C-alpha cells in the first residue's frame, strides 16, 4: 500500500493500525473537525467481563458543536486518567507483555494534558515505537475532503464500523468471554508484544465483522 491519509485516535483500533503498518507512508489528519462518539476519545479493551470502553471526557464544544479537533480541550475535572489506568491494569496485568510496556504507558495517565489532539499525538508516537514501526509519518497542512492517498479517516467511526482485520491471537480473558476482534491496538501489544508488528503487517485488511 502506498501512502494513507489516516485519523489520529485515542490509541487506535487494530484495524486502524493494520492499515498504518501496511502503508509505505502515513499522513495524519490535523485539520478535521471534532466529532463525538468516535475513536478520537474512545478505545475498547478486553476486561474481565468483556468489551470495555475507555472514554476521555472533553469540555463542552459550544452552541454549534463544531470545533477543530486540535483545539478540543480535555475535561480534567474528572479523574479519567486514574480510572483508565486502573482499567488497563485490571485487564492486562496478567498478560505476557504488560510489564514490558508499562513504563512507556504510565506518563499518559499521570501527566496532565490540556488538549485531546496533543495527548493522542504523543500516544501515537509511543505506540508506534512500541510496535517497532519506522514508517515515515507527516501531518496534513489543511483539510482536504478528497485526496489521492488511500483515505482511511472514516475508520474513526465506532458505531458504523463494519470492517475488522483477519487477525486472531490469544487474549487474557478469551476462555471466559471468547475472542473479541478489533479492540485497541494496546490489547494486541500487551498480549503479543514484539510479534504484534508482524501480525499487523501480514493480516488481511477487509474481513467483515
């Protein structure tokens, strides 16, 4: 795959990262509007009782509700970082690689970030590093509804998403809950560690969920 025009997510789903890993170049969208109920502030993990959503609270967007994604502020009056980190620990403390990546992840749940895009951009860089992805990454200079690149910006939509990569692996609570596809890429990393990059690189991209 050549260059992809991709969204910036909170962690990002396995499907999203499969497209990124298989691209020759990554162009991240920096000038889109913020849309509620998307991967911009949500990710899904595999907890003891099944699929669990982690959602970053954001401040009110104003009367019209339209705001540039990079201007959206995090509502830190809620202890969301404490809650998310406890959820990640509960879900993955017994996984093979949680302790291996723990030190990389802790700062995102200890340090205060004021803006959602800045938080997600920093997290993207760490996840890319943990995966061992060396693909060149740049940012858009303006919003363009049409592009000559492979456009995967719609993968941020969580309710309308019908595609999942053909990728299976061992999950911590799989025996209890069954395998849950297309969770946060963190689920893959904590369970499969250094094997994650190869799994994303070699999986089929268009399996209907």
